[in-house]
C-alpha cells in the first residue's frame, strides 16, 4: 500500500486543479500545498514548469505526511491548526462520488498514527497555536480590555476560546450569520457584533486580531493612520495571504503571520527534546506500516477524529 505512494510538497498559494474523481488528496495551508496520490497520477495534474517542489515516495512520503499532520513540519512546532486543516480537506475528499481506496486507507492509518504521536509525545507543545501566540502578544500589552476579532472561521473561534476569560470580545465578519452563530455558541462571554463595513468603528479598538486571508488588500494605510491614536495598541494579522496594505510593522505594533513565526522560534527551542522523541516514534510507526500495511474496511468518521 505504501509502495507507489507519492506526496508532492508545493509552495503556499500554489493552486492545483482538483480532478473530477478522488484520485488525488489535496491539502492547502498558509505554509504549503500538498498533493497525495499514487504512481504518476499527481504529476498529470501539476504543471511542474518553474515550480519549487519536493517529491516524496513510498515510506518517505508516509513519513513526511505523518510529520506534517503532527505539526513537525510547521514553523510553529507541534501547532494544532494543521490537524483541523487536514480534517477539512478529508471532509472535502469524502464528497467525491468515487474515492481511491488506497488513498482512503493511507489517510485512515495516518490519522490513527498521528493520534498516537500527539497523545504520547506532543500533548503539551501542541497547545502552541497561532491563537495562542496572539494571546501571548496581547498579554505584553494588557491582561484585560477590548479585543476586536475579524472573521468567523475556525481561527476566529480558537481566538474566542483563548481570550474570552480575560478580554471583552467584539466580532466583525463578512458572513453575519456565522458571526451571530459564534455569538450564540459562546453566549456566556457576551460577545458584541460590529458591522463588517464599519471600519471607522474598527479603528477605535486598540487590540485587533485578523483571522481572514484574502488575495486582495482590505485594510489600507489610511486605516492605521487613524487607528487607536494615543493608546497602547496591537494589530495581529493571522491571515494568509495578508490583507494589510501598510508599511507599518512590529515597530508600530503591527504583527503579520511571518512575525508570529519568528516569535514562535523562541518558543520552539524548549520543544526540541519532545520533538526528537516524536520523530523517533514516527520512524518506528513508518516501519510498522511498511511491514504490515494492508487494505482494511473503511473506518467511520468518528474513528478517525484528530486529537
């Protein structure tokens, strides 16, 4: 089953046209695009001309997938966002009317092996997430106050869960229905909704966390010139691609995703021992899969939930 497996790692933002059937599994994140398939099939869907790409084959492919899903290939070691991204991609893959049984089997085994690694070796360091870094940065300014969160997706929800006990939260999202659903889901926290088009109101908040990635600029430099004047302030942009069009940087308390990664490097140093143990365990699991991999009956979704 591992023989013939191909994994192609492409730069973030690389678009791969999905096939009409389930012959490929595609994962798109802010750090990479991964294409999983068998034999030469992945190359039929990628124009390799001028692309910066890495190709992994057979056991090396499975090992790369396992390290990736465990957050060991991320700039924030052990981060949890990658698990939810795999989950969403898997759910999307299940929508194909015809699915490749080999890919399904690989993914099922991958989910189980990732759960073992995370539970045994990465439980503590895995708590370090983009939202967690944002909270650490916020605490350098204040342990309380108002925070405006832009967006209504998973990253916005993660931010709500981490910040609600210390801060008064305001939420602004293009999708007003999803924003209201989050407000209702976390009704105990009394989250206030701010109209999406009311950027003038946004500029009054000294602490803003953006969770939206977009290919077009949405917040221009004029916004920052009028932003929370004469206040201690912090703007954290977790979106990818970045939606900010301003020369302001960390000097002016504007943090982009690459700044979050740099901040995370300092935290990564204390994780190295656990990471090394996890990598050794991954090698053992990969060998186990090489020796005993076989087709199995499809698992139910509840059996392949992430940690």
